[in-house]
C-alpha cells in the first residue's frame, strides 16, 4: 500500500530549489579546492552566508543578485541547455542556441531562486564523490521535515572548475524532466512554440515575484 | 480460510498475467546478474560505475502512455481534488495540530505498513534488510509508543528499508508496462498498480477496508490529510516549475521508481 502520490513527487521536485543553494555550513575556512565536492561545498557556504546575513535594511533583491552571481559561476549553462534539448539541439542555428541557453537559464533562475527566501537552516550534508576524468558525481542529502532527500550533482571539469550540468533529486533528473516536456512541446508546437512558452514562463515567474513582494 | 486461499489464487493469477503482459525484461535481468557477479568477485571500480551512471543518463527512461487522454483527464481531476478539497482541509488541520505532532502521526502510519516492507525485502532475498525492518517495527512500536516516535533511527541508527511489491516486480526484471494516472491514487504503471493491489493484502489499511470500507476510507483520508499538511506548497511549486505538469509528473514518477528499483539491486550487491 506504500505508494508515492502526486504530492510526494511534487515535494521532490520542489526540493530542487533547495538543492540549488542550500547546504550545511560547517564553518570550514575557504581554501583553493580542486575536488568537485569541495568546490560545491565552498560555493554553497558562500550562499548560506548571504542567506543568513541579517543586515538591517538590506533588500532581498540585493542578496538575490549576489546569489545569482555565485550560482551562475557554478553552472555549465551551455552543457545543461544542450542536454535538455538533446536531439533537437543539432537542428538549431548558432543564434538559436545562444538564445536557448539564455532563456533556459532565466527560466531556472526565475523559477527557483526566490524559493530560497524560505530557507530555514535545513541541514545538508555532502556524502561522497566519484570522479572519472573530466566528469564527476557528487552525492549530498538534505533533511526537510524530518525526511532525508538525496541530491546528486553531475559536474564536469572546466579549466579546474567543476560545473554542474544536472541535478538529481530522489532519482529524478532535472535535465531529463525538462527534456521530456520540451520534446513534447516541440513535437506539438514546433521550436518557435517552445521559445514562446519559455518567454511566457519567465514573464509569469517575474509577475509572481512582484506579487509576492507586495 | 477459504477466502484466503481464493485470494492467494487470485494474486497468483494476476502476477502471472502481469508477467505475460509486461514481458520479462531479459536484457536487464542478465545485466543485473552480470553485475552482481562482478560485485561478488571484486567491487566494481568507481570509474566503471560512473560510466554506467552516465550511460543511463543518456539512455533515459521512458514509459508508453497509450491512455494519455484518459490519464490527463484524471490528472486534472486529481489537481482539482487537491486544490478544492485536500489542500483546504489539510491547511485547517495543520493550523490546529503542531508540526511535530503531525510528523509523529506520519511516523505511526508508516510504522503500520511494516508488513509490506518486511515481506518485500524477503521476496527480494534481502534478509538483512528484512531483519532491520523487523527490528525497527519492534523498537518503534514499543519504545516509540505505537510508532509515533522513531527511536530505531534516532537511537539505534536503523534506517528505513523501503520496499513494495512494485519494486519487487522490478527487481525480478518485470518492466513498467503502460502508465496510469489513477483518480485519487495518482501516478502509477501497470506493474506498480498490480504491486499496489498485492500490497493491499499486507497493509493494515487494506485489512480495515476489507472489513469496513467506510472505516478504511476514513483512515486513508486521514493519512492523506496528515501527510499533505506537511508538504503544502510543494505541489504548487511543482506546477510553477513545469511547462507541462502532466508530462513532468509522469517522467518524475517513472524516474523515481526506476531509481528505487536500481537501489534495490545495488543494496543486494552490498549485502
């Protein structure tokens, strides 16, 4: 009778927002790390510090800008975009590729970053890493409402920096999930339809953001 | 007694049917056997494991969905059910009961489903895990006061060994079959639906339902309301993050179950 319903799946996906940004702050001093697990840990410590910072009068917008900068430097947005489009990537022109990379990172940014506001000291631990040449997998875990949620990062080496190209929450790959949706949209509405839908999504997210601020 | 025999026969027939309909996934079965022997001989290298992981990523998991129009209908039905009934009720309930208590209630329900986890661990030959589940049940039912607390984990470090019949079927090499989105119950596949049906004979909730449907439904509803109250906002966030929530949920379900079945196999290699 144990089964997974719509809601628990939703909760897994929701944790994506946390996966992006939240880890435990073990107060380890920053060091020039070459291991993927350390690099992710360091980036995340920086973000946690920003989230915990309690300067009077500081706006969320200011914090958000700083966080976005850190997150962007840790993501391989071109690799991510390419994997999301998969077979449809080859059919795109150079300009279309550029546009898609930019649109998709905006979609992720506007969807997930504001959820960080509700960060409340959720505990995140890094478990282990497996490295194979220029690719690696980093295992971590977040505890939310007394339940552990495994979060796995796929990273690739880019001149000494390990950049994230997929996040897997409870076995659900972000890239594959978007790929399935985009495949269907391209099939039904064409690539132009997808671009339109992404633009709409970004607008919609920004609108929601404004409304929740008021 | 006779009823039990009839039920057992029914289950046997259904399992047989499931095997025929879904087809044995011979290829995967072979690969697993190969892998487990590799593990038995010597631990597989990290690099090989990573390659495997990366390959899987490229291949992806998909499910056939010939009933998509019907499934979409029930997806929307469930969506409305959440926003019009489940969420308002769970909200009111959450406003009355503190979160700690609701987590305890969730624990207690989870504890009740011990037979499902125990039997499925045994069916997959994971006797150590079955033993861990049995210890968890004994400790949590006594020291944890009818399962409201989880001292088995907090004090003894015994982690939950989640298994259900759908996972067991997957472990045996049975494929997903087609995708279903059931009203109220949500996403499932042919394999997992048979699994759910079989597990209902092992679950206290199923026993209550057989004796008194009304009580059973009330209990089920209570469980859903309690557990939903702990994840309010998650479904909304999920909707916000997706372009086509139906496909996003279908894929998430398939990926999630796939990873559970894979975990099952890896656990087996270790023990």
